[in-house]
């Protein structure tokens, strides 16, 4: 018996590429939806298929980057500039519950893949659009640029050092989460109205919405946030990294005075917590430099594992600074990992919430370009094998 998830029965047609839109597609695939990735035959599919590390094989069209957001999908490669290609896409979109797009402004209208066109054919269609700066702005959006423009790069880095981009496409991922939420809300609204909906998320709005306390430090307190490395502007010691006697790094996340008192006890220096310079969070923030010097000297005498164990026993938030292999080896990470038994390819799940009533679904590995074209065209578009062969020969599909 085939596995079923809470999304089983939904058809998602993905016209998006790179990371934000495809992440949403994988999210729905993990919930059990059928996700058909429609790729541009002219450009050889999703560009991330070619974003490869030096160690990756040149002939493979599933790169490590592509594998980060395309598990559980079926790929069809179509030339949407041709009338026959458009008709294939329409045949799928007419049956779809959700369309995912990341067109450059104006391209959806040129291709006749915009919401107005598609909803006139399928009034129940939910149209999820990722844009850079909104559908009325012609400028395309790129994660690194948005990290700079939204203030993330300015804040990231050491004091006195240059601004630093986050090592993942953070704004893309934030926008993807916003679009997931918007589409789930739209699905619920469709249950009540039987009508589809246009849901747009721009990278810039997702970025600004995620500035959180850094924004309100300025909006409420009038204080312009500055680059502080891993320090926290409102709390100390929080986010501060220290090196132990065995030359390993730990981070502290002390959020209240009780936790700070317990930290000082573990260090064998309870008197530090009684010093007026450090007795309250306000005082610690004001005397951050002196505090960090004291803690750095004391933590430099500790063995990392023993120190962390003692802190956990005293309910002091702290952790080791892990490499990516170390992070993925954590017991809690195992449920996020997925592996294809046939090829051994490994990847990450998008869904991080736990459903106690349902096991995680097995996922298809990230598809090769056009891997499922014939199957999709026959099963979903209702074309005969002979017609599919003819379209392939004419270069309409791959």
C-alpha cells in the first residue's frame, strides 16, 4: 500500500527554480503531495543543476545544490515558448491545486503563465509567487543582494571588520517559509470559499520582516544596531564564543541572572555573580568587555565536554561550536536526513515539525532533467505514447 500524508491528493506544479520556490515544492512533496517540476528545456532546466563543487562529476545533472530542495518531485522538461509546450503546461495547471512560480517580473505575463490567465482556466488554483521586490518592480532579486540591502550583511561580522554574508541563502529560505505559510492559509480559505488565490512573497519583505529585535532596537529604542560578531545587543553573555583548555569552542546563551549565577558556580567563581558590575543583565551589557575578559580566562581552564556537561546539569544554556559534519551527526539531526537506497544519495528534509500520528514519507530522489516527462504526459496530460514521442522528436519536450 502506498504511503499517504496530510498532503496526499494535492497536485503541485512547480514553475520555480533555484532555492526559495523549490523549497516550498519539496515541503509539499514531504507532506504527500504530487509535485511536478516543470523545467525550461531551452535553458537545460533549473540552473542549480549546474551549480557544482569541484568534487562533483561534470556529467551528472543532479548537483548537491539542486539536491537541497528537490527531493520527492517528478521532472518534466518543456519548451514553454512553443504553443505545444504551453498546452502541456496548461493541461497540468488546469488540474493543479497549487502553482509555484519565481518568474522575473513580466515573464509570467509574456509566457501566459500569470495568475489571471491560469485562474481563468482553474478557479481553484492557488498561485504562489516568489518575487525580488514585488510584482510591480522589474528588478530581479538575488539573495546576496537582499542580505546586503536588508541590513543582514551590515550586522554580520566582527566589530571593525567588513560586512559578511550569511553562508546559506538566508533570505531565500525566509521567503520560502513565508510562502509555505501563505499557501497553507490559502488552502484553508479555499475550503470555505472554493476559490483560488494569488499569494505573493517578495524577498525584500521577507527579509525586513525577519529583522526582529534588531529592527525594534532602532524603532522603539532609537539605537542603530551595529556589527557585534556573535554577541547579542540586549543580553550578555549571549552568543559569545569562548575557547576551552583543549582548544575547542563553546557558545554561551545566558538569558537571565539565575543562569549567570549558575555559570559562575560551575566556573568555581561564585563571587563574579555578586559583583555589581555583573549582578544584573543590564550591568553585564554595560560592562560587556570586562565580563568577557573574566569569562575568557576562566573558560580557558576548562575541558569542553566536562564543562558543557556541568552547565547542562545546572540548566545553563551552552553548546559546542560544531562543524557541519558534527551537526549532522547529532542524534536530533537524524530524522531530518533522507537517503535514496538505490543510489546512496543523501539529503535534508524540509519539514521539521513532528506529526505523532504519521511516519515520515519515503521520498523519491531529486529527479534528472525530464526524467518523468513521458510518465507525466501520459498520466496527467492524457497524451498517447505516440504523441509524446512526436513532441520529443520536435523538441517540445525532453
